[in-house]
C-alpha cells in the first residue's frame, strides 16, 4: 500500500453528525470531511465505526433514520476505505489502552487508524491535539476556520 500523508480516519461521531440535523454547524463540517475523503480517496473508517454508527443513527439521535435508510447509507460507506478489525488489532488496542489512558473502544479506533497508515484521526470524543505514535487526533469542531472555508 502506498503511504498517503493526507489519509485520515473518521471516528463514529463525525459520521453521526453528518446525518444528524440537530447541529447544523457540526453537520456541515462533518459532511465536508466525509465528502473530501471520498473525492480524494483519503478517508478511512473501520467495521467498528460502521456498527456504532448504525446503532446510534437508528436509535440514539433525536430524529433517527429508519433501518432501511440507514442500511442504504451503510452501502454508500463502501466509497471509503474500510478496515476490518483483526485479532492482532485487538491485542494492539489492549496495549494502546494501557499506555495512553484511553478507553478500549477508542483504542480500537486508534489501532485501526494506525494500521491503515492514517496521519490524522478526526474525533470529537478524544483529546484534540493528542499524538499517539505518528497519529494526531483532531477535533474538527474546535477548528471551524479550517473546515468552513
């Protein structure tokens, strides 16, 4: 696989906001991130992200999507690079959890981003600016000027 310095990983919350009309600013930023990743072939998600997104978007937001519509959206997510979680990634995640004091679920996201050679992880849930190895965590909602141009 050729390394792409612009490659980035999208955490579940970014995908949720792209479909949730509850916060228009976050929705716009999220949509731009996802569309940019599709257009430039630089966005990556994992099977974990798809699973979490599906549950959240159909059950946990104010105006949930129907299962039928959410399934159609899952099919569209094939436009992104999708990392399948492996046994080795689970072991790596356990180590990342301990060494970086992050939740196990977040460590699975980080390990998927690292395995896919991403340099940036967009997430609202993790610490903005934190570096884990060569991976930098960015909360796009704290950098509005960069994303609303």
